[in-house]
């Protein structure tokens, strides 16, 4: 590892740094040695209605996991994002909305956002939404998506945002799981010049026999497209708010009342409804947003994530707005209509902090310097990445070409379940090494465990666990605390298991090596292999399917599928088989959504199984990676000949 480059902290980058490395070390030490005292102080960065007196009450015992932060405090998340700013920065822009077309944008001040959130909160009440009800938000990247989230928070309804790229089936499953009362959507979404039929998808999802709790569908008019209308159920957003007051008393919520549910994929079973609560989440979102991005008063901050993911929740909405930032929200794609769109948006709005994903960086990098032509990017000060390990080449390109060697890069490791950033450099404090997420954030105690469950000390490699709670941690899975304990706390008793592997170097820096379970990371999106497999076996011609990841230049991981067909379905005619492969790709796309579309499908007469019938994924992974010389031990296979056929007919060349 001696050839690893280091980028020492620069003195002249215009950072008004919050901490230098010595301060980081001291603050980190205190946050661990005196967790109670540290988090009691940090808890004050949020406005409480009833101040807390208890800071933490935690059990990581695998059979009775119970996580409480600021338990006896009460607050309202939307008041923390809006009302608290009205006196000091009511006229400051809260959200800059940049539409899909470069000519389309809007500035929304804190005062305006507050007014619209109150109106919509009142509208939700009028539509029968009460404290504790679940509201599903299936929206494009328009300001009303943020309004809807904050309006739910204002009245104590629990929002469940479902990414607009998910299919009607995937949406139906998520609506059904949390007994959603109201769905908020748009007639259509717009991305990269194409429209997405959101309302039509909702209509279809609601025809599923299992979905029977939805009373109202509120529809934002985005494109004015023709849509079906169910008179007793559907209501336009603009009609719903028309007569509502711009004042709405924020509901007093307990710190541990749920703020939102967000579904994410696991290695088995259906998607998990990760639950985040109010007090700890808000403290953690606001603290990490300020320190990790070195956020300074009045700056323009741009997180490119969709609100359908946790990054959008914590670092487009709750963190920046709690801190009174100007948060930029972009409707479209980073390369539409031109490859230099990101840079153009940076110049147009004077973006100071840019937070994006390695997959987007690699897509821009693939076009050489075209991504920066005719742009200056002088406003940029800090760059961030999230979602998957960033390869050093992409890091260097981001650093040199986008940031002109001026801006530190924060490579932030975290998860839907962690609520906020966990392992990350702090700009101006941490010497950077391209490809490393570096050091833990305040209060975070990562550790590595070996196959036997022993903690690895010093330099080494293992599975990444977190030894103690932090305020942003997810508390449970919606309706299934048993699964929560089982998934995260039973692998290594008394520790939170992340599902990732990592390595720690001689400086104590962490290098995340990726998932160690059957979860794929495709363009920074988490995909459960089991979900894709169950979509495939639902096809009438498919007998069995096994899904693995393989390295993909832009997406990080691509989806490689092995399919065995029912007797007689495999044709002797290549064209017939090719047509079926296309049909299967479309099938998965329709069942889950475009992000789950298989990249490569291999039709095979069998899968490598042990004598007890377990599919040996290790072998399938190697073949998909085109590393057929290193298959390891195949002697336990029921029929070793299968492997020769798989290698022979692999489709990744
Ligand atoms: C998984 C979590 C956190 C918001 C976006 C994804 C991978 C995330 C990094 C990073 C290496 C990363 C991990 C993690 N991951 N950030 N900086 N370096 N890997 O949230 O969908 O919950 O996925 O993304 O594998 O477990 P998510």
C-alpha cells in the first residue's frame, strides 16, 4: 500500500474550517469517552419543544435491541427546518430548483417554503391524515416532494418516499407493507427529456388485491399530461392547498416518534422498511451536514441524490434545511442535455459544495474533459461522494478536473440504516487518500471482525461492525422488530453488522471493500439478488435463476443473471434464445424498475449446487467476473460438469 497517494490538508483553499486534525482527534476522543456529555451538548443544536433530560438508553443485546436517544424530549422536525429560520433568514433561498431543461428554475425562500408546507400540512389534515398515519410519496424531483415530506413531519404523519423509478408492483409492495393511507404523486415526472408515468403507475399499484388501505391520491400537476381520474379518490395538489391557511401549528412529537420509513433491499426476502425517528435523526443530520461538508452560513449546497433515497432525505432535505442552507434540487440527469450540465449548474447557481455519486463521476469522466468545457466552477469549495467505493482514477479525475485540485473530497461511507454519514474525511482536517473513506465521524465506533467473530486490531481486514449506537441509527424495521434484530445484531452478538467488508491501514484509515452479503450495488443503488431472482422465476418459462454482480465500468457493479428454463423452453435456434433474453430483461424492468434491469443473462441447463441443493454463488461470481481460472474448490458440487458448460457459454466477454 506504499504507492497510495496522500493529499495533505491545504492551507489556502478558503476553508473556514470547523476543525483541524488535532481538534478532530480531541473531539472524536471525547465523543467516545464521554458519549453522554458529547451528545447532550450536540443535542442542543436542535430546537426542542420540551428539552430532553435523558441522552441515551441503548441495548444492542441481540434479543432485545432497543435504541433511544433524547427519549423524554419533544420537538418537530419541520419546525427545525423552517420556523426556526424565519426571523433570521426568512427571505434567504431555502431551495433552488433546477428543472430538467436548463431554462427552467425557481428560487423558494424559507418564508415561502414555510407557507407552502403549512398549507399542505393543513390539506393533509383535511384529507383525513392524522398523527402516526403513513403517507407514501411517489414523486419526481420537484419542490412539492420536499413540501410533502415536511408537511408530513409537521403533523406527525410518517412519510414513506418511494423512488419514482420503481415499478407499480414494487410500489404496491411498499404501500401494502406499511398500510399507507394517502399517496402523493405527480401526473408525470420528467428526467433527461423523457417522461415517467407516475400517476398511471400509482393507479396500477392500487389495483393490486393486497393494496386496500389507500383513501386518497394527491396529484401534483407537473406536465399536464392526460391521466385517468378517480373522482372519489384523486385530488389535485393545487386544489387541495387552495383554501388552506399558511399557518399550521407544528405537532409536538416525542424524540422517538417515527419521522419516516424508507424501504431498502436486503440479502433475502422483501424490501425492509427502515424506520428513522425524530430527535436523534435531526441532531445527527444537522451535525454531520455541517462538519462533513464544512458548511458555512449562506452557502449554496448541492446534493444530486433523488429524494427517493436516504441521501436525499438526510442531505438534500433534513440536514441542510435544519442548518439554514440553500439546498439545490435538480430534477434531471447529470448529463442532460449536455455532458457539462453539472458544471453549468455549478456556475449558474454558484454552488459551493457538491455531493454526488461515483457512478455519476465515472459517467462524466468517460467523456474526457467535455464535462467541464466552457465552465469555471470557481465557486466550488468542497466535493463529496457517496454510494459505493470510489476507484482512485475517478477520485483523481473528480479532484483535478471538476475541483481543479482546490477542493478536498469527502468520500462518505454510510447506509440507509445509519441515517447519516459514519466514516468520512473532514475537509481541512483529514489528509486524503483516494479511495478511502478515512476515519470515523464523532461518536462512531467502527471495528473489523474476522470469520470467527473476533475483533481485528490494528492493520487488517474483516467485516465492518459498529460497536455502539449513534443518534442517527435506524430503530427498527416497520412492523418487524424481530427481523431488525436478526438482520443487524445476530451475526455478531452485541454489535451492529453493516453487511460491508473493510480494511484498515497503518493510519487507522478505513477502505470499504463492498458488500459481503448477497446485496448488489448498482450505480450506488442497493439491489437484493433475491428480489431479482424472484421476479425472474415468476416468468412462465423460467425454472430457476441466480443473480450475481460483476465489475462494470460506469455502474460499479452490473447485474449478471443465470437462468435455467423449464423443460423444452431452451431453443436450438440462437435467435429464439436471444429474443427470450431480451424479454426477460424487460420482464425484470417492469417488475421492479429500470435500475434492476439485468445487464447480462446467461441461459444455462443447470446451476452449480452442493449435494444438499445450495447454489454455489462463489463460482457463479467468479464466472461472471470472467475469472474462470480461480474457481476454488468445486469438489462438493453435485454435478461438477455444470461448471464447464457455464464457463464455456459465459456472456461477459
Ligand atoms: C451501502 C449502503 C449511504 C447512502 C447511499 C447508499 C455502500 C455507501 C459508500 C462509500 C464505499 C459505500 C456500502 C453500504 N456505500 N457509501 N463511500 N464507500 N461503499 O445507501 O442504499 O443504504 O447502501 O452502499 O456497501 O453498505 P444504501
